[in-house]
C-alpha cells in the first residue's frame, strides 16, 4: 500500500512521505504528553465548580 502511495506523494507538496509521517508522529507525541496538563488545568477545575 505504501508503494502505491509513493508516486502520488512525490507529485504532491510533501517533501518526503517518511518526513511527513515523522512530523505527524512528533505532533501526536507532543499532544499526548501535554494531555495531562490540559486535563489538570481545564477539566479538574470544571469538576470542582
């Protein structure tokens, strides 16, 4: 499936499919690591009120 995707990815604006996947993975890891902070700062005060 990845080999089928490679020709169309080369014609699109992405510099490299693997680089794009790496950026997505780092973005997801950042969101997941920030999730407890967001939970503590927004959800818990709302429950307390």
